[in-house]
């Protein structure tokens, strides 16, 4: 858990017994603002997408039973499409949604975000992503490193080749 | 190939006993017997865990001596840690952008209606 008061650090935890990724972060903003920035499509578009990519929102009906769909594009012209459903939306409290990357259409993760009012205009969000298998979870974590860390894989290949 | 390997490293470390074995091997090489001593499990069970770590490239066994001590491949372990750190940084970058969005929302709120001292802002009226 982050105990720093000077800086809001992101912490990541990988589940041991179930294939989860838990991300925790605090914000210098009231929980109502955090929830809006998380659930209103035009605000989401400004921060969620990958860096160096433009995020295009096709649909963002953030209500229980609603659905979302967006895609990102970069200078290389490659597009990545994502979609899912909003399963449970409780303002300033909890958001449960599904998440699928069309590149891996058989995989779906269940994302639960819990919002917490910390007082003094501060708030915390804890997101738990539950995927189908440890293999999927690991690919999911690794996919965050695709940009510019191909050499990381290559280094590992080289290293493993020597063992 | 790399993705398979990555998956093996990740799943090898997803088990608490194997993580414990890795932590102990980080201190120094040890034989299977030495590694098994603190656990209330069979030698075979520990050997099985070590086999998973070996298959993932995290642990090697030296062939020279009778003892065949297990050795932690620290470089593989470090790479693993770097991958997770990289993932954390990607999340951090996202949240830094979110910080900027939130700061702007606060400013706009300030223009619309000055916030009362000590009151938490809740325009939606849907707070807990």
C-alpha cells in the first residue's frame, strides 16, 4: 500500500491463487471527480488510451447494462480495437465492466474498480482485473510492454539461449 | 517462443512456495535437501517445484559435484522484475494524464461555484 503523502504512486500486485492484476492509485481529487473522469467518455478519452496513440470512442454508455467500444491509432497507422459491457455502475463507489481486445477475441477480463473517498479532497481507486488463466494474465502484463521493449524479449531470448 | 518463456517465468513465480525457494536461492546456492529442510513436504514435492523453476530458466543445477546445488539465474529474475516495473510505469503514465484531467475539473468547478472550506465536492449528489 502506498503510504507516501507527497506523491501518488501506482502500485501493482499480481494474484497468487487467481489470475488477477491489482492496481492501486490515490488522487488529489474528490471521489466524484475521479468517478466522472473514469466514466464519462470524453474525459476517459483524454487519459486511458496508450501513450502516443489517439483514442477514438465509438460508444461509452456507462450505466449498468450498458456497453463501450473504442479503438486507438498511432502514427504507424495500426489500429487496436477494444470493447466490453458495463455490468454494474454505482456512482462514486464501484464500477464493474468486461474488457476484450479484438486481437485476442477469446479472452475477456472482468474489471472491478472500487472508488474511495479519502477526505480532504483526496480519493483512491483500486482496480482488479480478473482474466481467464495465468497464461492470459501474464500475456496481459507483458502486452503493456510491447512498445519499445521488444529488446527486452530479445535480451531474454539471448540470455535463455546461454542457459 | 519469447511469450511462452515469459509465461513460464510468470507462472513459475505465481506459486508462494516457489517464490520462497527463489528468495532463499537469492542468498546462495543450495541442494534439494537443504531447500526441503524447512518445509513440511516431501523431497519429491520440492524437487517438483525446482523442476518448474528450472524449466522456466530461473534455476540451474550444476553438474560437476555430487551435491548438484541449485543456482538462481538472477538475470532472468531481474528481467522479470523489470517487466512488472515497466507495466507499473505504463499505468503511472496513464494516471498522470488523469491527474491533469482532474486538476482541470477542479479549476472549472472553482469558476462555476467556489468550493466551501472543508466540504467534499459531490456534484452528482450520488456520494455514499
